[in-house]
């Protein structure tokens, strides 16, 4: 009788322990077994942080290397949070899996980066096109040099550009689909902070954040660079982190959201099931 009473008393704890074990086992495999995320965010490679003002941005207690790491992390986190209000988003800079490989480096090796022409938005064209004759735009955005017939051939670039990401290794997309089941891959390709060369007398600065939005198959859907003109005060680390980065992130959300909402509807006859 006494043994039965002890057994009955211990039964709830045994059942609870079994439930905990089952749940724990499911949690361990919850990401590994068909986890689904609507968007992945890949931060820019550290080499693509281009800045003339690192020393100016650094607080007295921080070195330049630490500053760059913190800015990169803050930008990725803010953009992830901006989209996560409406989507399931994973920041690939976070090691949420027990991965045998470095996911970021794996993706960097699978992606090609190149500067392409930044297309002017149609709305802006219509807004300023009032039928007046236009002078030729003589602004030079850079130059390309290559050897032709033994001679150096230099060609000036007469249009603005941004850094675009394109998938070179499609097997990487398949691997990421197996791991995450994503619908969109947002690649932050470059951060650039320079003096405002268009208005050198203003003592202002320009921050350009380059991005590419790819679909589930790794095909680029959209890309551009978000540009903000900043004062010297906004370049101070705390102001840049608390004001500039959140503002940039909201602009990125507004820019890409129409393309994210546009999805191919699933078949109505449920043949996919």
C-alpha cells in the first residue's frame, strides 16, 4: 500500500519529465527540421565598409575596428527588426544553428558583387519632367580602365551606381532553402560614408547603404542604395546608431515592401498538397 502511494505521488513528476524531454527534443530539431523563414538578411562583408570618417565617428573609448563591427551589427539588427514586424526574419549574422560551416562566409563565396547603374525612379522622373530642354549631364561618377591593343583604355562612368549582389553558386540557394525555407534574401552589400562632394562648402556628409533583394531562387528582384545627407553631429556614434540607422532601416522597408507583397498566388486546386 505504501509503495502504491509513493508511485502515485511520483507519477505527475515522471509525466512532466517525459513531456519536458519530448519538448526539449523537438526544440533541438525545430530549426534543423524544415524551419521556415520568410526573409533572410545577410550583412555586408566587412571589406565593403567604405568610410572617410571613422576617426570622427569613434568615441574616445572605442577603436576603429570595434566601431566598424558595432555599426555593421547595428545596421543588420535594425533592418531585421524593421521587417520582422510583418515577416518571419532571420539575421544570418546570428548563429542560431549548430552549423559546421560559417554561413556568412559560405554565402559571400556563393555571391558575386558588382557595381551597376542606379536607375532613376519613374515617379521622380515624372515629377521633374516639365518639358523643358535639358543640358547634358557632365557629372562623372568614376572610370573603368582596361588594356586594349596594348594601350590603356579609360572610360568615364556617366551614371550613378550601386553595388548589386547576384548568386553565382545556385547550390548555395538550395542549401539555404533546406536549412531555412526562405522566400526572400535581402543582401546588404555596402556601407559608404563620405564627405558631400556635391556641396563641399556645406561641411556635410553622405551615407549610402547599398542593398539587393533576391527571391527564393536567388534571382534579383530589386536593388538600389539608400542615401542620407548628414551633419557632423549626426556622425557621432550615439546619434548615428540611435537616429540615422533606424531612419535608414525604415526607408529600406518602404522601398522593398511592394516587391515583397507581390507573390505568385498558390494554386486553388490544392495540387501542391
